[in-house]
C-alpha cells in the first residue's frame, strides 16, 4: 500500500464539516502555548501536521488569524476547530479524528506554559517553539 492510500477521517462535533488526511503526517506534537490553550479551551493541544495537499476538507468553514500568516479554521455551526495553518501545512487536532489512538506526540512545545500537574511526556521538550 502506498503512503497516500492511507486515509484517516475526522470532522467537527455537529458533522457539518468533514476531513480526510491521506498518507503519513510530517510530525505530531503537543503544544502548551497560550494561543493553543485559549483556542481549544484546554490545557494543551495535541496536533498532527500534514502537508496541505494531503488534506481534503468538505463543508463550510471560517477562519481567524491567530498570529501573522497563521489562520485557524473552524465550523461556523458548532464552533469546532478543524485545522490551522499557513497554507503549506495543515495542523489537525488529534481530537478531531474519528478514531482514537492514531497518533502519539513526537515532541512537546511551549513547556514553559505546561500545567504543573501535567507530567512531561518522554519525548523531546521545547521551552517555546519547536526548532525546525
């Protein structure tokens, strides 16, 4: 089976928006930055990065720019976050996939903002942004 034959599906809480991610992700992370915390109303954001051309999205979506050149797309009906990105990569939330257990983080970023009750994962740790 070729890499692009692998398909993983997901979508928003109300079902109005769906996505298909084809192939293997570029990386998987766990972010503790304040923007992710606020955007997800959570202590952290587990995410999966795919090249933009690997992801197909159906349904109406809207966006807001959370930082220069980075937009976060969401379902206007239920508010669920669908993806974020700069146009070249799509950051999909692990919780948006239909099946649990598909991905495990390769690293953690913005650990300076990690909740004190949350133990670090046994992966590379970045105090702030991950270095490329």
